[in-house]
C-alpha cells in the first residue's frame, strides 16, 4: 500500500478519491499512521481492515474504520483494530496469565480448514479443545469441548469488543518477565514523522541478555540522521518502558523484502552483525547489570536504600552536588544525568552510544584516545572548543561485586572517551521565533550579562535552568553565520557585553581599550550614545536594580555610574587601583559591590552616591563577587589566593560576620 501512495497523492490521480467506494486491506498490520494518510486521501471511501491466515481461508475478522475515531477517544493505539468475527466464525483469546483480554487468537467455524495436505496425507492443524462456556470449570467430557485453531497470533480485546493485533507468537519476546510484541514497536516507529517504514528484531548478547534493534527507512528530505535518531529514541522512551525501547537504530534506504512482499526478517538478522556488530558492541556488562550499577550510584549519592527504574533523579532529592557524585562514580559527563534523569533513560542512552559507536566496556581494551579523569578536567575535552556532553563513554568493567576489584582498580578502570566524529550542542527552546526581537520578551525589562545571567527589573536574579534540548550534530555538517551589523570600537575589546531589554528596545553596552563606552541598538547596530572615560575598559558592565544607570569599572581607578538613556556620568567612585572587576548588584540593600586592584572590595550606595563599606581582601580582585541570597552571603576571590565570605543578612554600615579561607 505504501508503494502506491505516491501515485495516489499525485494531482493526476485526484479522481481516485471520488470514484473509489471501498478499500479492503488484509495480510499485514495496518499502522495508525497509514490509516491517517488513507483517510485524508480518501475521505469518501469505506476502509475495511481484515485479519486471517491461510488456515482460515483467508480472513476471519473484520473492522470498519469508520468506527476508529470513537475508539481512539478512549484507547491509545498504534495500529488499526482487526475487529470482530465474520459470519459463521467465532474467536477466543487464550492467555498465559489468566487475563482474558490478552492472549493467542483461536478460531473456529466453517472458515477453518481440515489441515495441511502433504504427499496425499492431511497433517492436522495446531488445534486446542476449549470449554463451550469460557467460565465453566467442569471437565471437557462433562460439558463437551469445542475445537479451535491456534493461529499463533496475539491480540488485545478492547472495551468495544474489537480485537487489536499485538504480534506473532514467534515475534513476541519476554524481557525481565515482560512480554514485548515487536510489531507494536514497529507500528509506533512508523508513526514518527520522519519514518517511512520500520522493522524490529531481537538479539541476545554474550551474557544472554535480550536487546532490540530497529531498522528504519527515513523519508528523503529529513534532517541529519543523527538528529532524527535522537528524536525517534526520545519518542520511544516517552511511550514505552525501558525494556521495550530499542538499544540500537540502523538506517537503511529500504527494508529487504521476501518473495511474498513481506519484510525479510531472516535477512535483517543475518546482516545485523555486518552492519553494526551489535553483539560485540554491547559488551560484557549487559543492560541489567548496567542498570544495577547506575541505581547503586544514585542510592549512594542520595543515601537511600532503593530507587526504581523510572524514578527521576532530581524529583527524588537529587541536585547539582549529588549529580556530580553520581557522574564521578559512573565516570560519565554530569550533563548526561540532566538529560537522561531516570535510571532507565540513562541505561538506554549509554547502551545505545556504545552499540552505535563500537565502544567496548572491557577493562583490558582501553583505546588510545581515552582520557583518564585524574589527568584532565572531566568537563573539558582536548582539541575541541565545543563541549561534548554525550561524547563521554562509560569505560571499564564496572561491577557491583566487591570481591572482583578493589577501589584503586575501580578508579583506574574509569575512562572518558572523546568521540571525534560528532559533538552535541544545546539547542535552546526558541523564545523569540528566530531573531531574538521578532516577538515580545518575557517581561518589560531584563538584562543578560556574562554566563547568561538574567536579572529582571527590580533586581530579581533568575536562577532557573535555561530550557534546552541536546541535539547530536555530525562534525561533517556545514552551516553558516550571518553578519547583521558591526561597530568599530577603535581598540581591543576584552569585556563581555551587557544586553538590556527595555520594553520593545534592546541595548548592548560595551567598552574597549579606546577609553570609549558605548550603548548600541542591538537590532540595528546604531550607536545610541558614546561616553569617553579616562581609561581603558576591560571589565563587563552591570545595570542597577531600577534599570536607570549602568555601572562599569575603568583602568583609571574609577567606577562610573552612567545614565541608561544618554550616557551622562551620574557619579564616579575612585579607588586606588585599576578596576577590571564586573560590578554586582545587591538589589535588596540598594548596593553595588565591586573590587579593585587596590586589594579592596567596595559596597557602593548609588542612590546616595557614597561608599558604605570597604573590605580589604589581601590581593587584587579580578573576578566579579558572587551573592548567595539563600544563605545571605557574599563571596569574593583575590590574587592572593584568598576567598572572603561576608554575611550580608543584616548588613548595615559595618561587618556583621566575616570568614576567610586560605587557598
């Protein structure tokens, strides 16, 4: 049916939609995605979905798709139901666990054949003798049994009385005691927007652990296959338990077909090892063992006895500190835990990365490109300016058995591996529809400064996590950047810009070694105003809580307070050394904190234009101070190697408490 869809969608064959009265489909599962296409192409055509086999003279169940919309309001399906028995035919489900709503389809009636003819002999069918009354508990002899043909197909009984095909008995597997119908996974994969067709097979690794491999044919005009793979995997994670999500995805131009026009699963099975060496790549660790390793690391970090496969790490008490503990113990990048925050999702991610990238877990097989965590920062990667949050691979033979290795061996077995062929970028949720000024901002006035720090008008600092999703990008992918405007600063620019959204306007504040400090319209590149200071500017600027003034330090030892709208100097405070530090706003006290090369930290009251406190820090202050509003503390670091902490809860004109730590 999919092969003739392009012809049906052609404008030259638009007459089909008006002339075709009845469309009968049989022989294959009818995915919901295909029905959607057909119902849109043929809105006036009656579509019937039939089910049967050679042993029952072709078909024994039927479903009229006109009733599908009402069923979808109550049921979540991936394929069209196979419906109800045809005339003079009856069906029952034989389940293994006593659940009468799920089981093997058994058929009786005039449609059932006598048996298979082989060399003038009739070989009987695989029949089952069942009670006449399904709830009867007496013996077969007492009530009289009826003979049913066991089709080998499994189905689910809906509340409407219709059956939904789940899969063949020989295409149904059990993982961790949970029955998985591979056809159900195929139907779901076909429902993805970028997928033309899909097939799924199961394999076992060397540890006899079952895993699932998906073969997918993509549409012609799609994004990068790597990005599509991430999208497909995430959709499967959201719809199925972890054991039902494929461990690997293989993309093919088309699926191999048998002589009868059906997917050749034997050919897929034979080719899987030559395509991706899945059996070897899973390694000795196994999915179940890896799950236990991850859960133990989480339990140790959170100091709890147990967690479930689907517990969200951050919903059960995890934070950045405990996330660092978990990632350290597992030898993975911490950002993985933020993206895949449940044990189940983390297992799938780690196994898939190792399946697809030919990575082994064996401790004696460490590649030359691996990096030992005790020799390099865990979050930095050599020869690359782009962080690779998912490029790290879990290495080493990790085991929960204490007698297999000691702690030193455990530390030595942890490795980080750099995948030089791909990297991951954080793709932000586009708040502004393309260009950042194409729609209204989140509020009337707010600012962005270094490290994407956001401050709302009134001084409230936004501490929430920036919404983003990880997108895998091939290093061979090309792109471009477009120059919107440029402004000549006349000398070296060391500082990061301050960006201020003020109603519908966007301003960028930046200084340079030319002594100039500029306010630039971020939309047009037009210079709103320019102020000449008495020294070069190396530090970033800040904005006061009421967004009336911009504060910037200067090499002449001054801290300048400039009017936001015109750049006029409202006030200057003189220190005895160069000021390279970015000022920080303490809105609750109406103060600006800023350090200087004269070894002092200053608290400035910009409203009353005075310095309310001076704190010696023992060395020059380059970096901006940090304020912890939760604990009422301010921290400043100096070139002397000293970090100074100040209690600012009840700060007035004198110091209430001070703690110093010698680094």
